[in-house]
C-alpha cells in the first residue's frame, strides 16, 4: 500500500527528494524508495531502549504530511465519501483473496475441513459485507450482493462437510 501512495507522489511532486516516515515503514521500503524514485526515506522512531513518551525529531512533519495527504481529514473517514480514492477497499479485497487462498490450501490438503471451511466462509461473508457497506458505487454494491449470494451458496455446501 505505501508503494502505491509513493508512486502517486512521484507523479505529482517532481522536486521531492527527502521523505520521513513512521517506524512501521522501516525495512525494505527504504531501499525500494531509493531505487524507485531516487529519494531518501528517513525513518522517524524512538530508540528501542527508551521507555514512555519521547518527543521525536521530525515526527510533527510526519503527522502534518498525513494531514495533507488526507486533505485534513482522517484517512479512516475518507472511504465514506470517496471510496474510489481510498485504499481501504483494497484491504478488504486483499483479505478476500487471502481467505480464498486458504480455502484452496485446505481443499488440496484434505483431512477435517468442516469447521475450518465454515470459519473461512464466515470471514468471506464479513469482508464482502464490509466492502458493500463502504461503497458509494452502485456497481461495487451490486458486486458485493452477488458475492454474498455466492458465499451463502458455498456456506450451504460446507454445512454438509464433516
């Protein structure tokens, strides 16, 4: 997800050279940013041996940038108005794909499947429901309803598996 946001930034801000990010983005992303755009990504985090609240250098800049990127709204509220610009729908789709992969793995492996499949079907239904609830698009709402119908049909079949 951060790579998608950074790709959009590259298109809009040609003069950008230095980025600060939260400690959660450390690791391979630093190297990717350097190779992708030639930017320097500095991670702002406290020392591992520090306890309690610590004022971090540049943390205010990181928080302010999140505000700018979300147009002074919380990112968690963005989907309610503009789902096509939100990455939150991507999360549900990713979880749906993950659950489907797990179902494939279970079916290939055999053994006792009933309860595990039932649980995964519940998760599929939950993600399809969330996707539909967040949608302001009629097409996405229709897809969500179709998914829930199919998931319910699968659930009925899973009930017959022990």
